[in-house]
C-alpha cells in the first residue's frame, strides 16, 4: 500500500551559518528514551539521519562543557540539533554558545513545549508560551550567540487554548528561526486526544508564511504522516512515540516520499531490535528495565506473552532469554 508523502521531505534543509539537516523526516525528542542505548541501536541500524536531542535544562548556571559533551555522545556521529530549556535568556545563550563548539552540533532548539507541571510552574518549557515576546527575544539572543548554527523552536498551540496561536506565531515569525516544530496540542492537553490537531497545524501553516514548519502529534504510522501533509502541508514531520513502536518509521515515511510501498515489520524484526537494545545497554553499563519495557509495550502491547515474559525478568540476561 502507498501513502502520498511529498518528495520535499527528502530534501536537505539548509540552516543559517552554513550547516544542513540531511532531510525533513526527523526523530521527535523524547527525554528518557532518545538517549544512550536507544540512539546507539537506531544509529547502528541506520534508521535515522539526524537527531534532535531531548531538552537540556538550564536553570542553575551554565552546564559545564564536559557535561554537555557527555549529553551529546549518544547522538554522534550524526548531525545534531541540541534542545535547551530555561527562562534566563543570557544563561540559555551562553549554554548554546558552549554547545556550538561541540562536533556534530548543527543547530540549537528552544523548548517552549514541555507540559510537565513542575517545569511549567517554574515558567519554563510550555510555560514560555505565555510570553511570546520572550520567545522572540530568546531566539534572537540564541542567533547572536551561535551565528554559525541553525536556530529553531519547539512550541505547542497554546497553554490553555489553540486561540493563543496567532500571538505565539506572530512573535516566532519576527525572530525568523530556521525552523519551527509545532506539537498540535495545548500544554494543558498534555498527551490527551486533540481531534482537531491537524486543523490547528493548518492554521499555523497560514500564520507562519515563509517559515519552515515541522508537524508533531500522533505520528504513529506512514498513513498519519500522509494525512498531516494532506491537511496541513507541513514542510517536515517529527514522529516521537511512533518511533518507539516502529523504529523503522522514519525510513518508512521516506520510502513513501519516494512513492514506494510501506513495508510490514515482522515480530522477529521487533525482537531483534529489543535484543540489540538490551545488549547495548548492558555493554554500556546502562541497562534499565523500564526503558526495555517501554519499548516492548509500544511494539507488542501489554497483553502480549513476550511483554509479560520481559516484565517478569529481573536482569538483562533474563530478558534476552525471554526474547529467545
Ligand atoms: C517520554 C517523552 C519525552 C519527551 N521529551 C521531549 C523533549 O525532551 N523535548 C521535546 O521537545 N519534546 C519531547 N517530547 C514530545 C515529543 O517530541 C512529541 O512532540 C510528542 O510526543 C507528540 O508526538 P507523538 O504523538 O508523535 O509522540 C516527549 C514526549 C514523550 C512521550
């Protein structure tokens, strides 16, 4: 079966200052998931061409260079856009300037979308959407601090209501970022269903003429990406949880852009991914049962016998035996 996705999503995206992103089908950042072993396996299987990192919180001083370098190791050697989150513009700009000196970093992304109650009550993440002019000023400051890198922003459609979108988009437009990623929910909606999500994205498309717009929200399948294109005409997509369920999703969407059929992934392929994930995490001394179960739950569902076997395992070796 084919799903019409546009060939423009296969084109590289030039960024200010000379860098590029190799395409416009990018992984959505996921704190606690797109890190360490998960990224290593995605890189090993060549399922991704560039990374957008989960947020680096900048709240109590500028993180040390060595700490920033550590955070970036998982994404190497692919071109990486590093996401920062905070409320203090000078601190964010100085952190970005440090990140800009690290190899592989092609851009800095400002997180104005995180819905965590603790983050938002401190004014950061999605809480920044209450202050559109701050977002504009922060993006301009990041641009000045990192003249050779792309500057982008991750937003939601509003804090309480999608009616906030015109003010948010107006301020973002003034800063002319290299691209914008819009998750179509409000902050208060967290991850609840948003039936008019694609229409909200289409509205943003109108409000951000000339700005490269990536869509985010419930991109679990190639069909969902094709629908997002058909309704909202976005310039690119950033599936997140769909990558946990189907690590091949970015490549499948790219295949659809080339007019190819969508491949069905077998249980054996999924087991192979889990095996690699467990082995890699164990080798790195970073085995976390929670991460493996999260991936297995997305891939097979809680009721599947394989998920139940993994849930009752208490070591990496027992998990690998459960997969046999
Ligand atoms: C566990 C988890 C962690 C996330 N962490 C981040 C993050 O660090 N930065 C960010 O911009 N978005 C983050 N997101 C949001 C996703 O990138 C994405 O916008 C959202 O999940 C909607 O897309 P999806 O329905 O395809 O998952 C996270 C989402 C999840 C589920």
